[in-house]
């Protein structure tokens, strides 16, 4: 039973906290969750907030974990995995949420027999609205364990080719920043047109939220929804005409392709 799993986190940052909050909200016992973080203040906060066990030794957290989540920065991953490689529990699932770090590297730094699952989450997981994608060549059990953790703070999909993780990173991993930029521009332009800061900020934020909710829940494609709200000769059509003219769709496409390319370079 998934709720009986002992789950440990190496690193107690924001993404780890999002997963912990989701797991606790889903009913996973705090006593079955351990966090290792070098900052005592951070450990105390997580223990007080979520009722989890906190330690400052990575090996101690890893030794009893059925599921071990490596929530450290990409440049820290090699050292962290080498530190705990000799302490992994037999049959443990090792989940990496570090962008751009390949499965081959993760195995090399731990051991070749480790059950590695590579995950690309995104920041809306902090609000229980994350979109995570996993790749693994490990057995089905380890994929299911990973989905149990990720579904606690949003939605999860699988890809069957690791190469696809670069595209995933570019679309959903980095994607929130693209929408934040759009909202930023919408707010600034609203202010330029005479709206107060508070009104423009609220209009931009709620519009992005509402449009995303429509796209997620309506069952209709983004293209169909765009067409639905664009009356010929109207205000929306005037705006979109200019956006096409200045190359907004091409800029977004090229930006996403650049993110994918950078992910490949990092790996």
C-alpha cells in the first residue's frame, strides 16, 4: 500500500515542501516522511509545519527510505548521490527532480542497479496545480510509486523516451515563466492605459487563471477557444492581428526551442 511507504527527501527546498504538503494533504503519515537538509532552521520549519522527521545527514535519511527523492540542485546531484549510494535500501525507488541530469549520470553516481526515475515538475506544484512528467527504465512498481508522490500536488504524465524530457522541460518545466511574462506585460500595459496598479494586476492574474482553467476543463483545444473569443473585426481581432504582425507566435516558438536546446546542453 502506497501510504505505508517510507519517503525521504534529500533537500528541503520549495519543491520538496510542495511534495511534502501534497503527501500530507493526501493522508500520508508525517512519521513516514523524512527530510535531510543542512539548514537547521529549514529542518525545524518543515518538522513544525508538516509533522515530518528531519535530519541533517543524507545517509541517515536514505537508509530507511522506500522512496528517495533527490531534491537538490543539478550541480549538487553528483556529490549527494555518491554520498548516499552505499546506504540505499534494497528495492528503493530513487526520484530525481533536477533539470537536465540524465538517467545515465544518475545511475553512474549512485550505482548501476539503482531504480532511477527522472522527473520534470513545475512550480505550480507549490499550489497543488503542478504538471510533472516522468521517464524511467525501471520496473512498473517504481513508476507507480513516483506517480503516487507527484499526483499529490498536481497531475503526472509519462514519456517512454528520455529524449522527450528536453521538450517537456521547454514546454511545462519553463512554461510558467512564459505566462508570467505575458501577465507582466498585460499589467504594465493596463497601467499605461490608465488603470491603477492594483486593478491591472488583478485583471492580468485572474485572466491568466481563468483562461488556463477553461483550457484545462473545457475539453476544447487552445485554437478552438481562441477562435471562440475572437469576433471578426472586434477588439480581440485587432490585438491578435498586431501580435501576429510583430511575430509573437514565432517568438514564443523560438523561445521554447531555445529552452529545449539548453536542456540538451545541460545534460
